C-alpha cells in the first residue's frame, strides 16, 4: 500500500470514528500527539517491555513484536474495521500473571484471545493445560503471521497442544460451548464492545457456563461492570512502569484531557454471574 493510500485510509477511519470536524482537529494536533507517543516509547519502562518481547520471540523462534511500519496496511473486510485498534502485543509475563490468578481447572476451559494479532497471547496461554487455545484476529496479514508463529513455536514448557488461529471478526466469533477464559487487550472501541457484550449475553443465555474475562489495559473497564460480569480481581500498574501522570501509559489521539488507561490498572479480571 502506498504512503498516499495509507494516509487516505487513516483519514477515512478517523472520519468514521470521530466525524469530520474532530478529524480536522486531530490533523492539527498530530505533531504534539506524535511527540507524546515518542516520549512514552523512549521511556525506560517501554524499552524494557520492548526488549522482553524481542527476547520472547528469539527464545521461541517466532515474530510477535509490533511493526511500526505497517499498522494501517491491513485490508480488512469487516463492518467493524473502523473501530479496530492497532496491534500492540501484551507482555508475556502479564499474560502468565493474570492466568495464574484464575481459580479454575484449566483442562475444563477453552482460552480465546479476541484480537490476537500475531498470536503472542495464545502462544503464552499454552503454558497452561487448557482444553484448547484459540486466537481470533480479523486482519488477514496479522492472522497469517500468527499461523506461521503457531507452526514455528518451540517451548519445552508447553502444556496445551490444541492451539489454532482463526481469521474472524472477534465481535461476531461463535464462542465454544464450554467454560471460557477470554483475553481482551482493548482490540476495538466502545461501539464494538457493546456488540461483543450483547453476543456474550446471548451465548450465556443459550449455554449457561462460567466465563472469566481478562481485560489488559482496561480503557473501557466500566462497560463490563454490571450485567453479566462482575470484577473478580485486578492488578495495578507496576510503580516502576508509571511515568508522570500525563504519560500514564499511552495517550489517546487528541483526547487532551483523557488517558487510555484511566484506572491505572495493568489488567482487570471479570467473572460471569448468573442472572
């Protein structure tokens, strides 16, 4: 995709998300916001996170780190594409830490990563003896990388061999009819989250069972409280990872008075409740 096409696609996505006037404002604010992003990326905590990701890839013969050059290249055939969030892999140790907190018999549960990108989270989940592990990604280019990573993955501690990648819109993915652990690293915006929660409500009505949802970087955590879910556990951001408050984790584009991770949580675990 040419640079002009990338810019056009980015502007089209912004218009669909925010409207024309906000898109114009975001264009003027872009230099300041780009500088803010660069300052965050140059911070010691972000460098540590990036180094840990590169070490994971090297140790297991895979490619799960974020590419800075092709974030808007994906040609996605989905009505929800404009609400998608760029690929930003979850630290492997954060995945392990969250999964250790679950009070479950892993063999009874299927693990589903919604918006799995290149597949790092599903690969890490195979350290646990889940019934099966599924990565759901709607961007074909990321899905293809995830399939290659699954085939190449080498880990003597792997305890689940049933792992697969699915190219599908996560908001409409048909959930396995067994107890579930869902992983959610804020892959899409509020509009699609509402559709996703509606789908969860429908699947629990058809087939009641226990569902745990791990929400990393819980930008819209309030949307999950109440209804079918209640908060089970949470983990604060490590103090060494927190920059001055203005740079809490990563800034939203052109939300000068708001922050992506407003709660200062590394992740929140929600559990389903019977109505």
